[in-house]
C-alpha cells in the first residue's frame, strides 16, 4: 500500500538544518576561561588550568597582578608617586644626610642609595610591599615586613599556619612573589 504523502514545509526543513549547524558553530567559537580574572592566575588552581598568558596590557607586571622590581622601576621613572619615600623598615637610606630615599631612586638602584641588607632581597621585598599596599594582594604589608626581617637575617624564623620558615625560605618566597610565581601557604 502506498502511504499518503505528507505535505512539505520548507520553513520546517530550514529550521531543522539550522538546528543541526548550531553545535558546530558554538564549538568553533573561542571561549574565555571561567577563571580568567587575573587574580585566579595566582592560585594553584588557576596555574593548573594552563592559562599562562600574561593578559592584555600587563607586560611589565607579574602574572599575579603585581609589578616586579623592574616593573616598579619603570613605573616610578615616569609616575609622580616615585617621589614618595621608600617604606620604612627595609634598610634603605639616602647617602646624603637629610635627603629622602625615594621609591624612584631605590628601584633604579641609584648610587645615592645605601642598602643595609642584600640589595636583591630588599628590592624583592619592596616590590612585594608596593604590590600589597592596595590591600588585595596575596600577603599583607605586615607579612612582607615579617618575611623581610627573616630573609635579611634580622630575625631567625617566621611561622605561619604552624609551618616555620627560615632565611632562605623567606628570601625565595619574596623572590617568587616579586616575579609573579604563585604560592599557597602550607596548612598543617
């Protein structure tokens, strides 16, 4: 027996063809990581996701949202805030009595500046301190001071989350943060 012929509907056929093409089109569209916010790149999870690109307009900054010592040097060479006095407690001073050790001079490693401790450790600590000043960084300014005191040999150890750090540990951690390498405090 012959089956009755169903009426052809061109609109329905176009809709069906279009619906079949949608998944292919959606699959070809480039998507952004759900955790693409720069701060997530500083977490272990963010780094493990594989999105290691620095992001648009962040060439001089580290991948964790802060500047390295060279990034601060570049920033302060043109920014008026470079005339701010360097934060106290890091053993930097101007060689001329009565003169101020400005951030610009310190990060430029000016021969007018005296470093009481290792120059590299001091610059790393100051970079991390400047990154932490706004208050939304991986460590606080107080923690930077504490880490620097150990890294520079003024204090023998630093303890956080029941984990004790010594001079080299603190110096390495400051260097990692100053270069944008993420870290999570060990929890014991």
